[in-house]
């Protein structure tokens, strides 16, 4: 073996993003909608492609975005973050 291959990126759909970040699919869709008009916060990353008509992203890019925007740090995977009103954080 001459060169070590870098791992392949993992594609994720909306439901996968939700599970990865511990939020609902609705929350992910709200982040996506807000991305179009976002000026003061980093918008949700654009999809990198489509499979069978459904958008997908690279998992590592979503995780990096979540870290940069505070949507991942300080909570465990699979546990939705709650704002003070008790609803999913969006």
C-alpha cells in the first residue's frame, strides 16, 4: 500500500441531519428556510446534491457548521436542545 486513502465523506439527508444534531426534521427545515435571508448568522449549508429527488449534504460539513454556529457544542447526540420556552431550538 503506497498512500493511505482518506475516508470517504458520508452523505446525509434531512432526517440524518436531524438525528446527527439531535433535533427534529422540522428544525432542520427551519434552518434551511432561514438560510436564504440570513445576514447576521452563518446560513445552513447548501445541499451538495440530490439522490432520488432528495437533497443531501456531507456529514462532516454539517457537523462543522453546527460547531461554528453553536448548534452542536454542549449537548449530546440524540438529545434535542431546548430553548427557554421548551420548544426545539431553531
